[in-house]
C-alpha cells in the first residue's frame, strides 16, 4: 500500500498492462531482431521463440501477415531476421514480438548485394528498353535452359504441344541451383546462341524456391551473358512475386513457365482462323476479278458492234464509190474527147489543104445528097448506122463493166485484210489466256494452303485427348453438370465417397472414391519449392 499522503496511483492488472503495451507500441513500433527459431508451431497462426544462447523471445506471426513469407522453408534451428513490433499479450501478461516480415538471416546480405548489382547494371543501361530484342512471332526452335528433371521442363513441353506444336524444343540441361549454376547458365547461353545450334529464341526458366535458391539468377556474369546473347531471351524464374536480375536484363519476363510459352508463341487456333479467312478472301478476290474481266469484255463487244453489220455498211459504201467512179470516168472521157475533136477541127480548118478538102467535101456532099436522094441508098445508110451504133453500144458496155469489176475485187481484198474480226479474235484469246493463268495461280495457292492445313490438322489429331483415350488412357472428372465434368488433375481434388466419372474410349464409367493414396514427390530443386 502507498504511504499515507503520497499520490502514487493504484492500477489494476489490465490497466498496468495496457500502459506498458501503449509505451512499447509507441517506442518500438518497428524493429528487426535476429535469432534462431525454436518451438515453431504452424497450424494457422505461427508461434515460435527467437533464441540466442540462454535468452528467448516469444514471437507470433498471424495468418494475415505470414502469407508474405510462407514460401520460405522455416524450420526449428533456422537463423532468421524477424521484423515486427513489441506487444503485451494481456491474457497471459506475456511480452512478445508480433512478426509481419521474416527472412533467412543470409537473405539480408543477398538482398543488399541484389540492390547494389541492380543499381550498377541499371546505371550501365542493361535494363533499357532500346536494348530489348523482339521475340519472333513464329519461332521454329526454342532453346530451353532448365534443370534436367525440373517440373518447369514438363510445363513448357505440355503447354507448347497444346498451344503451338510446330515449334521444336532444343533442350539444354542446365544446373539452376547451387554454386556451380551461374557458370553452367553462362556456358549454355553461349551454346544456344551458336548459329549451328539453330535456335530462334532462348527460354531460361525454373520453378519456385527460397531466396537463396533463386540467387544464382542475381549473378553478374549471368546477367551480362543474357545481355550479350544475340538471340532474344525470355526469363520465367520462380513465381509471379519473385524478381531476379535476370528478369530485368532479359528481353521479356514471364511470371511462370506456362506464361512464357503463351508470350513466345501464337495460338494455333487463331492461326487456323487466319488461314480460313485468307482462303475466303482469295476466293472473293478471284470471283470479283473474273466478274470485272467479264464486264470489260462485254463493254468492248458493245463498242465493237456487230461484225456483219460493219461488213454490210462497208459493202454499201464500196458500191457507192463504184457508182461515183464509173460516173466520173464517163464524164471525164467524154469531156476530153470533145476537146480533142474541137482542136483537131480547128487545126484542119487552118491549112490550105483543108480549104481544098472543104470544097471536095462540099462537092462530095452534093454528090452524096444526090445519092441519098435514092431511097435504096438511104435504107442502106440507115442499116449501117444501126450496126455501128450497136457495135459501139456493145464496146461501151464491155468497157464500163470490166474495169469496175476489177476495182470491186481490189476493194473487197482490202476489206478482208482490214476487217476487225481478227483483232476481236486476238483480244478474246488474250482474255481467255489471262483467265486461265489467274485460275491456275489461285488453284496452286489454294492447294499449298490446303496441304498446310491438312498437315496441321494431322498434328492436332496426333495430340488430341481422344487419341490418347484410344491408347488405353482415361480422363477422371467430378460431375458438375457439364459433358466432361471438372477434370481431376491432382489427388487433392477428390475425397473418399466423392462420385467420379472416368472417360474412356467409347464411353464413360461412373464410380465412387473408396480410398486415396498420395505418391511421394520427387524434384531436384529445394524442398521449399512452392
């Protein structure tokens, strides 16, 4: 009891503990403590002690906090760095450290080295985007660097067969854990980049593990080998939350090996859709081209007109020319003869002999008139004139019709040489040849794409789950109302008395689980792998 007259308060137990708790939380809100784990209990919340020689500190890591470091393999005797705040557990009056972050003691130094190397390489520009090499859209050969028995190898192989079976895996067994892992990774990166190896892209991957397990990918030599690799490098290391120096230097980072396959390869279903769409497009283009050429040919035919009508028009024109030619020849001949006769008459009249002849003619004319006075003579003269007129008429007809016939034959020959039918036939033959060439080109292109499509269909049938069932395998699923049900991929997906369905070739088998048995796990990586 306090002495009479003093002002010292009397606290209850809860009040005293609350005062101490408040002071601890204000003064020691964030502390790091190193020590060995002892008495670790992990059913839900983690309870353990941090010990150092002969001293011990009670610790608690609640479920809302320890999920951040649950992937690390903490065991009794592990030397750790624990971060948290001091607290008083009032019900027991127990002093403890409430842990919200924890790592193996060696990780602290590794993280410091990680940050130091990251800053150095970032300053040198190894992380810059302009240095990132593009991933080929359709890789033919993928150099896979991972452990020989690693689960990552199976993940990559299975997902690649499902998504893009055209790509070939060039497997380079690589140590991905331990002191000898960095030089092994460097050597295999150089081997993969050799031209004789024939790879298009490099995938560097491994599954999850502790921080120390993944520290080989924080090695400076590994980082510089990735940067110097002439091929694009994709990193898929650990889980999505794990980041290494290799991820920053690589040309592309994937969260998991399965994700790496998705970012490196196209989806074969989309490729098949593209082929089908291309075939449809080519067919439409061919149809439109043929229709256009038909329209052009029809238009040309309409412009050329009917050849028979053209020939009739030319024949009428030729007949008109013949008529005009005959008339011109006749008129011109008559005019020349009249002029000649006029000149000849003037010449004869201008000579003395002509005067004598004129007198003789007058005399003869008088005699002739006398003779003509005789009716018999007159009749003879009329007969001679008739015969002469008949002879001249016959000669004139022969002259007029023989020469125009020769001209008409000449014009007909020229018309036959210059007829447009030959040009029409030549153009029609050219159009037919272009049509045949286009059809042959399209048939060849369609045949190539059909062969490619058949080859990919054969590949799809080879990896089809139905083909697997025909070889004696079965797909086990839990009924959920769908055709196949929810596939059982792990023994943990079923419990005793659960109804199941086994899909086999030809039908299904309904069954009930009477017992389960887990197989022993095997891996070359750390047992801490999540």
